[in-house]
C-alpha cells in the first residue's frame, strides 16, 4: 500500500455513496468504523447539497472487535429502515470493515425487511471509486429493472450522472434540451434524481444515453442485453462530438433529426483573427478517461492546439485512452500518482494544462495556466451558475473556460516583458492609477551590474557545487516567457553544475541554451 497526501479516486464505497446520494428513496447502510464516516463532509460541504446524504454507518470501535460485530450491522440496518422508510436499501462494507468479513449482504437477508436490500461486494483493495459507482448502479439496475411496455412516443433514459459528478447536474439539463429539440422525451434520469420505482421503469424507454461510461457502462451493457435497450457510444462534449451524437441518435431512432447550432458561438471566434493567438498552443490533458478523450479532440480539432501529452487516473478507461493517444501519436500516461503526472508535465513544459484540481495545483507550482476539465473536484468546481460540458452550451462554456487562463497568461507574459519599464515595474502599482504610481528609481546599483558581484538571492543547490545567479543573468532570465522559464532555469543550473561553474552569467545562460538545443 502506498501512502499519499492526494488521491484521484477514493475507495469503492465512496462510489456507492455517490450513487445512493444521487437517488431518492434509496438508503445505504455501510458497515464501517469510526473514521470512515465522512459522507456529510463530502456531499454537504463540497457539493453544497441542502440535505444530508442517505448513509447510515455501524460506526464500530476498536473495543467492539473483541466480540461479535454482526449484531451492530443488524441493529443499524433495522434502525435505518424504521427511521427513513426507504423504498430500497443497499448494504456493504467500507475498506476497513471488509477485513472483519461480516458479510453485510447475507446479514441483511436474515432481517426480513419488506423492501429490497441489495448487497454490494466492492473489493476495496483492488478497485476504486469509479468502479464502486459503476458496480453499485449495475447491481441496483439488475435487481430492480424489469421488461415493461415501451412508451408511446420515442423516449430515452439518461444514465450515469451521480452526486459529486463533474457538472452532471447541468449536463442533464443540456442533454434533455438537446433531445427535446429532436422530438425525443426523457423517460428516466438515473441514478441522479431517480427513485427505485423509476429504476423498475427503465425498460420503457427506446434507448439509453450513456452520459458517463465510468459510472454506468456495465449497467448499459446489461440493459442492452436484457431489456433490449441500445445505448449511445458518443459522449456529446464539444461541437464535433455533439454533431456525432445527434447523428448516432438519428441512426438508433430512424428519425431525420437536425441540430440547432444557432446558440453556438465558438466557430465565429475560431474564424476570427483573434483566435490566431490560440493556434498551436501546446497542451497536456489529464483526468478521467471520458473527459480527457473528448477534450483532446476538442483541443486539436476545434481549438487548433497541439496536444503534447494526455493521461487518465482510472485504469478501467486505460485501453480506450491508449487508443485515443495512439491516434495523436502519443503514449498515454495511466497513473494515479500525482507526482508522476507532475514529472511528465515538467518534461513536456506545455503552455496550458487541462486537468483535475490536482493539476491546477501543479500548474501553480510550475507557473503554467490550467483549466479544470474533470473530477475529482474541489468546492470551487461546483459553480452556482449554469456550467454544462455537454451539448451546444457546453461547447460555449468549454471555450470560455480554456481561453481564460491563456489570456491571463498572455497578460502575465506582457507584464513580465515590460517589468523594467518605468510604468510597469513591480513597485509601480496599477498603471491606470497614474497619480498613485511610484516612479522607478535609478541609481548606481542599477546602472552598473558587474558580472563579478553575486546576486542577493539565495544560492541554488543542485548538487555538490553551490550555484549563484549573477544580477545580469537573472535579468536576462526574466525575459524568457513565463511558461518555459522554470525549465530554462533548471537546465542552466544543471549545465553549470556539471561543469563546476559556481556563478551563472549571461554567457552561461546562452551556452546552456545552445547545449540543450542540439
């Protein structure tokens, strides 16, 4: 087991929580010790939900392990039923409770509850959160869904959105509107907002829209086989994918459907002269497989970026993403180690990162702008505004989200270029507040910068040789664009250290540049 301060995915029972919390009339009884009881924190604080998650814990303690802990689970399950009166219940164990092997599923069967009690077997030490959500939803569907008569009009189920999902709430609204424009209704959205009775009615639809393969592909495959429900393979993230999604639905339904693109604003900008600033920007993508694959195609085909690297943290999507990376002439990074991701970003030195909240922190450390495109997310990534990723409006939102850090990066780069100017130097204050601007003081110390005087900044230790940057060299380093300055600094220090050079001058800086350009 590897200890880490950050994980892209929690254990599988967190995935089960996401499904249970997304639903109505469903309750999750979790056999877990004190310390694993963090559902309230996850959903009420991070997702800003206005009600508590439907999770009951057994909360056994160390002193309980010397006796039979099975009765604790039975008592908790009965108390949960009596208090909440759910329509159905899922039961399972946390990663810690799994070790004592109490079998919550078998214990629930002996209680004689008048509602379905669906057992979950989630291997906590082999699989993770997305698997837990996918398996939980599959078990719920397998136990509750039945063949029923199809609706009179053509309808679809939207499957996959969960609690703690990246923009899932807004994606539901956008995809529902997209289907409505085609004259197609929505039968059930699940698990988000669904009740157990809705799950039983899934078979009434004519097809499934698989919104998030990470959390619903297993259920989609089962429904295709058992309920005669074909499902969409295209995830409508981006202009091209949304067009392909509409074409796929036309093929499934046999209807001639047309996509209304009147709200789409990105193509106009892409054809404008201003967009040339974006062309060829080097980007690195990391996140869950579905969002990375979709965003890589948007970056290349719709934004004109150069994709220099991509990867995902969920191994269930590794094969798919490796195929996408091969299409781009790249090798996908499949890892849940954020330090490995950071090393890859440092090597590639992109101009923009499209990643998770962790890559945003990495970008801050490396001075590279970043836009968040995928879970896992922090509190600020559940916006109050309407901010979908799918459909027409999703394409507009993605464009705004990605361009903003690049434009801000351009402003930072320009300010850095002119930082020696009398108006824009660091002490000047805001340039539009002219009466408060502090004039730049010039004097002997600035006029004369001898190469023999060491910089006031702290020495850099990169090896056995103590490296010191001379003032003129530091000044020259600041002229290098911010997004590659860190790499240039590290290369120069390595070059100097290998040659036993203790003081980096302007000549050393350019010698190192020539050396690494070979």
